[in-house]
């Protein structure tokens, strides 16, 4: 029990460290015009403070899922392995690829159902979607979820452990990367790196509610007809 309490504390400190790092980044962004963005597209201090409040309130609950996953791993209930040498580099890379595909598929559908199932949207996901304009989005919005919503969207990472052999440290690293990634796609600065589901795509998601549900890539949205490209939106504005 002590071990798992320590893990929960450690995960919480890492996540809260993310928030404090983002505060510094946002201060830089506000001071430097959001890398060329218009002044009215930069989130206000009030909007960011609200996002920080929602994120920090949910943070202890976010840490419950990785703590639970470590408990299950330590008890041998999953297909996790400790060292790459146990399986070899080629199988490890194959398993990692399968893991990422599974997570991409799972998060797409979890996110989409949080929109399509009305009670889930009303009581959970709507907390996140009050940030529905570019000038209300910031990296802090990426962590400002109802706690149950945030946990549900990370569940595919844990389900994968029972299906796909997974390197334990890689699994923990990818869970931590979730916090970094979700902050990145809410900063409204689009990197335009195909096929990455960058901030430009996710900003459209926050304004239309019906497009770009994907996680790291655009492939699920492309296959299922829910993709809307930022370049198309820019073309419409020009016209």
C-alpha cells in the first residue's frame, strides 16, 4: 500500500509540474504575441486562471488511473514486461506500434462517444468544451476536464496492457506524455506536420464539436469521415 501511495504522489507531482511549466510558457506567449497571433486570439488571464483551477481540482483524480495500472502490473495481471531484453528490440517495437494503434483507436471512440452520448456530454465533457473559441483556449485548457472525463479518455492505455505485451517504463512515459500532448494541442499554434493531429485540428474540434476527435494522428478521423483540415478553414476565411 505504501508503494502505491508513493506512486500516486509522484504522478501528482509530475502532473502539477506540467501545470507550473505551462504557466511560464503562457506568460511568454502573452508577452510575445502568441508567435504572431492577433491580440484578440490570446486567452485572457481570467480564462487561464479558471482553467488552472479546474485542472488542479481534477489532478488528484487523474492520478488514480496510473496508480491503479501500476498495482495491476505489479500483481502480474497484465502483459507488461520490465526490460526490453526480455522480448528483444524488434518485438518491442512491434508491440509499441500495436499499443499506439490501439490507443489511437480507443481514444478516438471514447472521445467521440463523450460527444454523441448526450448524458456523457452534458455531465462530463461539457466541462471541457466551455472553452470553445480561440481566445479561450490555452495549454491549461488541455487539462481542464471533469475528473471522470479525463480518466475515461486515458482508459485505452490501461486496457491495452491486458491485450498487448507492453514495456512498463514505456507505458508510464506515454501516460505522462498525455499531459504534455493535451497541453500542446490546446495552444492554438498549429505546427502543420502531417499526419499529426496538431493544435490547428483540435481548435476546429472546439469550435464545431463534430470534427477531429483523434489523438496523435488524423487517421481515425480520415477513415471515419470526421476530419476537417485547418487549411480548408483558412481558405474559407480568405474567400
